[in-house]
C-alpha cells in the first residue's frame, strides 16, 4: 500500500489554468542527455506518464563523462540512459509511474506511420542535433492534420551562452508555416536573422575517440525550464504565442534577440514555396 499518492502531489502543485498539466496527454521524447534528463524528470512532475503514455527513446550508454552535467549520477554508470532513467523515475514516484516506456532505440527507426498508429499529443526533441530536428519536422508534417502532434525542439547554443526552444504547432504551421527549417538548415546553419549570438567562437574539446562541447550543468536545467514554460503556455492558452524563444545566461551581456513568432521563410524547403507568397 502506498502512503503517498504521487498523482495527488502533482495536482496539488498545478495551477487550475494548466488544465491538469500533461495528465491524459500522450508524450514522446527523443534524447536523454544533458537536456533530456532534466526535462523528462520535469515532464513527469507536470503529469506525463501517470494517466497516459510517456515514451522516451535514447541509444546511448551513461558514462562517467556524463555525470558532471546530467540528472543521473554515479550509480547508473554503464547502463543505457533509457534503462537508468526508468529506474530513477520509479524511485522518485514511489513506483506509481505505470505509463512510462523507455527504449534503447534510434529515432530513425520511427517513421510517420508509427505516430499514425500510436497518436501523440506532444513530441519533445532534446537532442540538439539539426539532422534529428529536421527528420522529426519532416516526419510530423506527413501525419494527417487531425492526429498531428505538436513538436518542441530544445537545445543549448554555443558553450551555454543561451538556450533555445522552437515550438512547431501542428495546426498553426499548416496554416501559416513555421517549422525548424524556417530558422535555418543543416546545410547552411541558422539564418542571420535568427542567430541568437553572432560571430560566436565556440570552444570544442577532445576526449577519447570523441569531441565534445563544454558547458555547465546549468545549461541543461535552463533548457528544461524553458521547455516546461512553453508547454505550460500551450496547456493554459492552447498555443505558444512566440514559437522561437531564447534564454541567455546572466554572464552574457552582449547583443540579444527577443522571443519571436516564426512563420514561413522563403528559404525553408517545406514552408517557403507553399506559404511565403501569401504571407
């Protein structure tokens, strides 16, 4: 017998305007890295995986190199991030998280038909990988509009000078454009007008058989916070007014961009030709 009701604890802290958070919403998350671990934990705390499916995929192993900026700690070294997070989440929720599914898998194994057969309300991409972002954006646009999920991309920019989120609203994008490729493409990077920081000299470091970008633990937490705020805005109002949002760290005091509403860009391979002339 559980003496603590985890669902009641969630509802206690959600404002009524949040419409019971993600309780009753189907959520699919890609990635359990520095951003993904923190936001997965936070999504559960606004209702994901309690009443309806919360599926997370990741194909990486948790290593000692991850400990310095990840939600998970030393006890999970050597386990897949997907299995490690499931063990962690069960402990934190008193084994009451019955709808959490974590899979050691690659997003390329999921096509649009999977999401037709398994409808979702929200897909959260935490990989920070432009190729994955484009893959998911193109995949979502193949799903019939009546069952098309919203898609949230989150990433850390540079060495953590800022974090960013892009909200791909299924119905608004179909009407007025606005997808991740309206910001830029994997071939050419972000368009000048959407760059949060210009002329940034990003630091890279090299480990054993790999290169990596150094940034502090605060960056994953900040990106998670941004993502949760965007999701709560959607739950409370039915939309995210500015679908491209940026949060800078307190040390960065140079030129900044405001939160923006991104619609069709003429250079976007998906939205440009279809929408740009009419907007």
